């Protein structure tokens, strides 16, 4: 005798779409970091110690490598907001 299993019902929370200006205004007053993707504001998890250690080591190494270059590279910390209009 086989038991039939009904598919699980997955409920999605309705999403609200925001403009870039609304996101920036909300983010300026927020105690948490968020990503802005296609009009949705998504809370980012807190970084762990290992993540911060790796990110700092990469930043230091990139800074060292770019100092040797004749180009004007700028290395930014991992908390910098960057806007890519084409994405």
C-alpha cells in the first residue's frame, strides 16, 4: 500500500515595490543593512567574524597591489553602497 503525499503549500509574503529614493530614505534611518534589488528591500544578515577577517585581508592585499600600479584605483570598504544602474 502506497501513501499519497500531497505537495506542500508554499506561501510567499507579498512584496512591496519601492523606488530607489524610498529605499535610500528608509536605509538612512535603519539599524540594519538592506539590499535593494528590482524594487524590493531585502534585509542582509549580520556578518560573522570569519567574513570580516577575510574581507579585511582582501582589502589590505588589494590596496597593497594597487599601490604598485600606475593607474588610479580606489579600494573601498565592504560597507560602501554602490549603485549599478545596468543591473
